[in-house]
């Protein structure tokens, strides 16, 4: 495998040396996200620093997909963007409705369904940060660009962007009538209908409307019920108004409504011979790494399958931009997000009720951001801003436990948490001398969180039916008032950029990020409910280069980095005697860690009509100081021998698109990509039965466009890799996991106007 990676690296270096250097200049066009360079690659304009600029001018590690590139892909949601960037892993944890994202950049991320656990990688949608993992697997037909920002983004994006940011932007409404519609049919009886249209209503008022409907039987079969086990339906409606009453003022308002109705995700039990579920209930894995069902795509769960899991999302965004002269502007951005979800899920993954949960949850967030930006060609450019965050989260959890007593025991817990936060930030570029630019940035953040937890009575039933309890016990946690805690953090950034030519530059930077502190979201004891954990911080030392070569035919970017973690938050499963399950999950500041590596990004036009894409990432991630009771024995041990989760040593992608005219007003193109994710751990304790080997994810499509109509045949995961996307250990009792989506193919008909 190392030899293969070395070969890819040599190809990238060769591409950088065989073509001579030339200039690529970006034009100043606020509405564009890419611009054509005659005979060369498109200039990609990004907003990674909250102002529009060429990706090649940004002194940081960024990968981006433009509207043109996205138009040729068949992305379902955020997961499909992982192949556009090195050192990134994105999965659906299958632990809740609507998609629960596990996004890891450079080995840093979170794979937890609880909304009390802040993300470590920020997902930003139309300038609005999504503050929870549920609903972060965003999908939309009119995505205009995707930017993957690697490394801590604490200055401009604030807390919970420790690993980086995935920045997604949609298209603006247009005054000319335009639009696109697509009908897709794929394997597993999957249908998707989506469309977007935009037009002007008056000379200064434009509207954009989009809608989508998707249904599928899913790729998991339920043998217990003898039917598809992962059926789903998805609906989405969106509307955007753009009002420009005067030349220097633009007001944009949008509203989105989405709803998912689905069967609860089908988890699989991977139980060792010593686990309780194997010893007592005969739910044993037939071989290491093989689920109790015998097949990674066959479930034997007895959980309900009536599309009883729902996820609703409503989001309102308001933006106002006022231009002050030719190079300064003021932006105000308002965001409101509400999600409501319900799910009754079988976590034991057995044909018995051993551990099921009912998890209705509600999330609300409101954000306000005001910023002043100065661009232009002067020696000084900057962005200054203020930010306010307000969120509230409530869950009414109910556990159905069949392994802790008579046939059935139920326990319920109500949790409400709030978070109020404000920040001021700024970042400025100053050209010290010709071609040498200093960047200074800083952010000060103040967080205040509260939590209240109350257990309801525990009922014990003599049968597996939830009626006529034979005994009742009091809950372990009773709180009359919330507990509160506050934290503040200063996150600076310093970088130097030197332009050797108009096309080649190098940079060095130091940046700091942090993830907020908080309260445990599923405690079993009063101590875990009331004692907060502290923020974690990450310092990133990075040096890189960006080059446009061969008359604009080659773009090669690279970086090396060293990241040092302090107070790293870890989730530990520990004993909780006297509680309903006898265990609880706690978040503690348990460790420090060091992550280092390098990244390369290549795009080239070797010959007319062919675009070559490639990236390569290397990551060495290890704990440096970690002492904890990881084995639940009551005795802390040195845990630095563990590997950090979702931190593959190697990741790379190699692909290309060949496009040619096949007649008058007719074009055809073929595209294909191989995305490699190296071997990595999925579980905290490195359970070998849930370890992933290296995976080759292969996607391809054949497309023909006649005037404005495109017919496409596509395939995804053509190698049929079945690696785990989630794994969790309940020590000594059972373990569960879920596999990545199976090989699929389909046909799509796209119409533009």
C-alpha cells in the first residue's frame, strides 16, 4: 500500500515539474465562484476567510469544489464530499433519524448522537453554523461551492471548529429565468426528484424556489420481519428572495423546510464470546468481525419498522450587505434553525428486547453576526465582526432494558441544556513589503451553559409487555434547578505569506482552535449530571505552498502540519452501580495528543478535454498523555497505547473527467474517482472486531448532454466496500456497528433551462 501511495506522490511531483510556470489572475466579481482562465484551469473563489478571494491566495489548507465540478458529480449529501480533500473521513453514524454526521478532519471529530456533545468540525451552510451532528448531512440540488478548511478555524469560525470547517454555499437568485430539474432512479428502488428555478419578479427583486423528494428501500434487509429494513422518504422545500432596493444594498431572505420519515437505522451486534449478550442470550458473533446475523447487510432486529422515525428541519436565514465605497462592506447575517426528531431504536440489534430506546428530541438555535470587511488592492485588508449564539436542547429519553432484571425494565430521563455565547473577532492582512504579507487574527469567545436532568421512576415488569409493573423504583437523578458554568477563550492566528511569482506562493501559520466545555447529556449519577467538563484546545503549526504551473494547466498545493491537543475530551463508558443500566457515559478532559502529517492537492489539464484530480494525505496521530479508567475496573491506567479513532495514516483520491463534443449541440463526458481510506479504528477501545481495513471507494459515471438535456449512468462504491461507519462498545455486555452503503448504480435525467 505504501508503494502505491509513493507512486501517486511521484505523479503529483512530476506534474508540478514538467510544465513551466505562468500567471493566473482572478477578476474582481462578487457574484462569481469561479472564473475561466483561457486555456487553463478555472479560478476557484472561496469565502474561507469570510470574504471572496482566490483559493490560491489564501494562506491555509483548503480544498474546494466549484459549481461546475458539482454539476458533474452525483453527491447525495455531505458524505460524498470526503473524496475532494485529503485527511478527511465523513460517515453517517446510523444512531438517529435524518442522518447523524461523524466528520473527522486530520483525525479530529465527533461521532456521537447526543446534542450535548459539541461537534469538533464545523458544518457551515450559507454562513450559518450547524450546532449539532444530527441534520449535518446536508443535501441540496443548488449547491454552488463546497470548501473544506483543514486545521483549527477558531479565529473566524469560533468554537467547535477544532478540526476544521466544511463550508457550503448555495446559488443566489438570478433575475433571468433559469433552473434545473433532475430525475434519478437507482438500486434498492431508490427514486429522487429535485428541481430549482429562479427568476426576477421586478428590476430589483428576484426569487428562487427549490424542492426535492426522495424514497428508497435502503441497503439493509431485515430477516426478522422478512422485508427491507431501511425504508425512507425525504421531502424538502426552499424559497429565497433577493431584494436590491439600491445599487449598494442587497437583502436576501430564505426559508427551508425538510422532513424525513424512515425506518430506524439498522444496527448490527458484534458480540464476543465473553459478552453478556452472548453468554446469557446466545447472541454471539459466528466469527470475529461478523455480526450476529451472519451478514453485514442483514439485520435480525425486532425494532419497529413502520417508518416511525422522523426528522424535521426548519431554517430561516436573513442576510443584508451594504457596500461602503468600492472596497468596504457591512454584512449582517441572521440564522434560525429548529429540528424535531422522534425515534424508537433497537440498539441491541437482536430479535429480543435487550436494549431499546425512545428518543424524542428538540433543538433550537439562533445566531446573529455583524461584520465589516475591507478588500481592494491596498496594503491592508481585514474583516472585523461580532457574533451571538443562543441554543436550547431537550430530550425525553426512555430506555427499554431486558438484560437488567425481570423480563423488562424501563427508565426515563428528561434533559434540557442551553448555551449562550458571544464573540468578537478580527483578521487582517498587511503587505509588509512587496510580495510579503503578514496576517494577524484573534477571537475572544464567552460561553455560558446550563443543564437540568431529572430521572423518572423506574418500572419493572414481569413480562416483556409494558403494562402492570410489578415494582417501581425512584430515579437516581433529581434536580430542582439547572447547574450552570461559563468559559472564555482567546484564539489567535498568525501567518506569513510570500509570493515568489504571481503564480507561486508559500506560507507559514500558527492557529488555535477550541471546543467548548459542557455537561454530560446522558448521565446515570448526580455527579456526572452536575460536574462539567472543560474546553479542549488545539494549536496548529503549518507550512505550505500553492502553485499555478504550465500556463495555468496545473494547480498543485501542499502543506505539512503539527497539531498539539490539550485537555482532549474523551467519552468513557464507566460503571454506575445502583442505576438502571449499571453504567454511564462520561465526557472528561483525559488526555493530550499530537497529530502531524502532510497533504497534497493536484488538479491538471494534461490534454484538451481531460481534467485530472488527485490528493494525498498522511497522518500520524497519537495520544501523548492519557490516564483513565478505560477498562471500568476502578483503576486508571496509562492509555496512550490506544490509537485515535478515525485517523487513517493514509488517504488519497485519484480521478478524472474526459469531455468531448459528439455532434452539434451535443457533449459527452466520462468521470471516475478512486478514493482510498487507510486502515483505522472506529471504537474508542480499538475493538478488533470493529476495526476497518483499507478501503477503495470507486465512483464513476457516463454522461451525454443534448442541448440542455443530460442522460447519465452512474455507479457508487463499485468495489462494494463494506467497512464500518460506526462502532460502539458497551464493555462486557455487547458491541454494535453499521456498515457503509453498498454498491449502487442508477440513471439520471437532468434538464436545465
